[in-house]
């Protein structure tokens, strides 16, 4: 598909781009990757990446001479970040792989755009746009694949996966986001080489898995990953029952307008029980916050009682997720903030109770009745305290 041009988009009209293009030279740089792909699909663009013929020191020099701050964010890989008023842009020198081991690559700088394109993963990610004419350079049929909504590896799929094993998970994530036409070669290669995922760092696996779960509807893709033996390599706890739980969760999310939440969906893919959740969180090297949230969702059905009581006990976010996992509406929590018990231990002491375990017991008893009655006002709490004091006298 020759003669294609990048359509105008909000990001292409940024007022700070001409200074960047002027500094690097329009014929020495190209917009590339997700910004080009998503603009062609009419999707919002988050990050803007540029490829450059200039080596990092020259990129830095040119930017600084133009008054643009340059940060060596990925200097080992040839990447410099230009700090602009409307947001940063990553500029990476053209590269080629010298050696790969499935986890990392040794790179050298390339001399032409096609050589740089050849090391990228999928054809739809190897589209280059001239920064002034917006003419698109397509070296591997990415435009046709984009039109067909097909995610296809550049070159031999198995070879590309052997270069970087993470491309298996990236393939499925991109398939879930963009794909409708399956690429049989890619599917077969991912299934055959799935055991290679065991050699990847857990953080990289978790990053891709959570990114997949954050998509609007990853269910059919996860189903194929399960059938082809890919999902059991990274998440062996998941079976058909858990996939069915995820299907119900996604339907409930849609029904109640709840946006996707990766940890909530990960909880759906695990059998109930805090021990399993702890093991998965440790294996995937989740953050402490993610681990705690996942574990608290593990016993979801048993704790999915009154919505507001749940929110009081577990917190608003956990309660919402437990309700959704139980296929219940989180509407009772909308606009509601869990109140604080209007009673302190000091008040009980002033009523003649010695400070210590007895105060704590009375406070807990009053709180339990206050919660059970739906958080009545202070006047009712005083009555509840009177009754507890009388019962203990």
C-alpha cells in the first residue's frame, strides 16, 4: 500500500513539535510505533516515539542547541528523551540486533530505516511516518495487516520469539487489542515455544499479563492461550472454571459501567483462597499494594454480604471489587463514604470502666451492633453503650 499518509491528529498539531523536527532534521527522523499505528486506527495516542539516524551524542547536542532538555533515559539502547512543553518524546537511534538470548539483546546502530524496522516485533509496529510530509514507509506489509486487524510477526515467527521470549505474551496482548484475523503461523509458534516463557524475569511476565487483563475484553484471547498451552505456563492455577468466573466478571463490569481492573481480573482467574493468591503474587513479583489487594479478594464470595458493611470492613475499593466478582452491583457504594464509629475508648473509661481489655471488648461490642444496625447516629450509639455497660455490670 504505497502513497499512504498519516492523518492529522491532536498530537501531530502540537506546537512544540516543529522545534524538535527542526533540531533533528526532518529527513533524519521519523515518527514510529504506537503513535503511527493508533493514529491510523483513529485511537487516542498516549506516547510518541521517534526514530533517528543520529547517534545519541548527536541527538543530545542538537536538542540542547535548540534549547530542548535531553535526558539519557535509555542510553544503552540508544534512547534519549526530549522534554517538551506538551509532553516528553522518546528518540531512539536506528538499531539492529547483534546477538539475542531470548531475554535481552545486544544491539548496534543501524544505517537505514528498513534495517531498524526488521528488528521490531510485529508489522503493525513497524510503520514510519515522515514528520513533515506524513508519508508512511511500510517495509513489511503492516498497513495491510492493520486494515485486516491481523497481528503478524515480522519475518519468521519462531525466530522472532527465540530472539525475545516475551514476544509470545506481547503477541496475545496485541491480538486482544487489535486482532480479528488470526495469523496461523504466529499462533503455532507461540504454542510451540511457550515453555520458553519460564526463562523470563517474573516482572516482565507480570507486566504483560496485567496489561492484557487491563484491556476491555481479553476473554477470547485468554481462552486461546489456555487451549494452546500458553496460559498454563505463566498461570497454571487457571482452569476452565476460572475462565468462566472471568467471563461473568467482565459481563458484570459492563452491566455496571465498571472499568477494567487488572488485579480484580487476576483474582477471577485464581481459585479462592489466600494461600494461592499469596503464591501467585510472590511468583509474579507484584508490588506490596497489588499483593495485599489480590489476597483480600481471594475469599470474595464468603465475604460478599451487605455492600456497605463490606466497605466499612474492607475499604471502598476492595468492597467494590468483591461485589463485582460476586456478580453484584456496586451501586450501593456510589457516593457513600464509610463513617467512623462515633465512640472512643476514653468515653468508656469516663463511664467507670478500667482502661484495658474490658474497654476494648465493650468498644467492639458496640461497634458490631452499630454496624449491624446500618451505622445509626451518635444518639443510638450512646444507647448501645448504655446497654453494653448495663449487661456487664
